C-alpha cells in the first residue's frame, strides 16, 4: 500500500508567518504534538509543541524562532511501512507527504497507518494468531498453509521476521479459527516449533466447569 492512498488533509499545515500562539492553539485543538510548517518556498519541516512552548512571546512568528524544524517527509509513492520507520526514527505521530517536485500534499499519520495495516491483514476478522520458529532453509508457506487447512481452517495473513535464534525465521500467522488447539497439534506433529499462540480454547468452558466444581468441593 502506497503513502498516497492514506494522505490526509485533516491536519492543516501552519505558515511561517503564523504566530507561536496560533501554533500552540492548533496543536491543542487537533491533539497533535507536532504540525507541518509551510513557507514561501514550500514545506519547511515539523515544529514540535515543546519547542514552540519555550517561546515567551506568543506573538512571535514561526519564521523568527531560533529553532531547527524537523526536516522529515516522505514521497507519495513510497510504501506506508517507510512512513512507519520515519515516525519511529524521528519520534513523531505523523509524516508530511511531498510529490516528486517536492510540493506539500498533506500528512500520513500513525493512526491511519495502523488502521490500514489492520484492514489489509484481516485483523478485523475473528480468529487467532500463531507464531512459529522455522528453520530458514525449510520455510514453506505452502506447507504451513497445508497444515492449517488440514484442520479445516485458512491462513488469513502471514508475515516473517528474523528470529532471535540464529538460522531461524519467525512466522506470524493470522488464522480464521478462534480456537487453535487442533492446528497447534498439527504443527507439533510436523515438528514445528510453536513459539506463541493467542486464541480461545474450545475446551475452556469444560476447564472452567471443572474448576468451579473443585472450588465448591473445597467449600463443603
């Protein structure tokens, strides 16, 4: 998914001729810790609330502040994960978007990115998550899907990351089954290392009933 698909104009840019007071007022109203600033020659950078708040005279124009604006931005044709990296490295909640000639188009926010990733990875569908540690030279998504489908379920999404163990790959699966007990057993039978699971066991009601019966016995 490209940045241009998530550009928002709900966070308006400040102008270099705007006052510090206006900048702080907008940040408070928009619940933003930073805002983009536009000058006569285009995008200048981001100004942080903490930097603006240090100025005693609220009538001071932004162009007259003795601070360095955060010169962070992203091209409209980059992937949204590039925006995530920029937000993380610069500790911002949004990134201004520019076109090829360098003109300001709007911003892309962390919240918009999270929502887009959640939708694209089927996180709004009911199901569970399994995390596997797989030898890098034996990783096969088709084989993993076969094991899941053998239990009547399907892989909604899959992602990989380097494992903490050398020579292994961490595979995170989103599966369209709330209870993953049988699927986990299938992976165990095929010698897969299930690192973590997040689901609701179909045996939970039975276990709860046994627990309640045991507690009642102790009270007798």
